[in-house]
C-alpha cells in the first residue's frame, strides 16, 4: 500500500461523512430557500464524487466531458446566484460564495479529460491520477493553476477550522445558534482541506 493509498483511505470516510451530513441537513431544512437547497445538493454531489474518485474512474460510465461540465456549471452557479434577499452588496455576496466556486472549479480541473493516466490503487484496480505526455509549457501552466487552487482551498480551510478555537473554550453548550455555526464551519473547513489534498494528489 502506497502513501497515497493511505491518504485516500482517510479521505474517503471524510467525504462520505460530508455527503451524509449534506443529505441530513437537506432533509431537516425543508423550509429553506431554493438556492440553499441547490447549494447543499451540489456540495453533497461533490463529496460523493470525491469519495469515489480514488477507487473508480467515473468516466467509464459517464460521457467524457460530463463531470468537468457539471462542476464548471456548479462553479458558475455560486457567483451567478450570489445576490439574494439579504441586505448585502453584490461584491460582498460574491466574495462570500467564492470559496464554494473555487472548490467546484477544483473538481472540474481534477475530472477534466486528459488530466491523468491510470494508477494502480488498492486491489490493482486502475484509477486515473496523474497526467503526462503534454508539452512542458502546458504542464507548467497546469501545475501553477493546481497550486493556486490548492493554496486558496488550504487557506480557506485553515481560516474556518481555526476561527472558532477561542470560542470553543468559552462557549456555553446551551448556545444552539453558535454550536450550529461552529458545526457548519467544521464541515466546510474539513471538506475544503480534503479537496485541496485530493487536488495535490491527483493532479501533478
């Protein structure tokens, strides 16, 4: 078992748990607006795909461009639907939803055709993880984009995961609103962190 396989074995339960969390939140929030429901369903789909990616090449059962097209559309969804009924300016609303768009863009980048070549995962099943055979200039540009996406996701994850540390030491357990917000930031932060790690492992 390689080091990357060990990391995949740790990431897969994380993404499965994130998907279950998204579905549970959707079931318990039937009165939420249509935009919030679409947001949650997109996050759930993203988590499920990431849970499967290391072990099974979905391009075998889906048209070649279906996955990147879906995630590019999802990435565009967030800025295009940024302004809602809240008293919030367009730029502020777009900035608030930018991390979600970047996460979806990273998924589109990982699943694009030609991004990888077969890799032997556990059990000897070939899975797509590396790319090769491209001109040096294209590879450098691809590596730069991968690094930019990964660094942004890592910084977003660290900001979320460290934001509530002082609060956790002083917050009262009866503060339901605060607990819900901390819980939401935990899942968002861990998913962003897992996405960044997966991006660095699967796209070189």
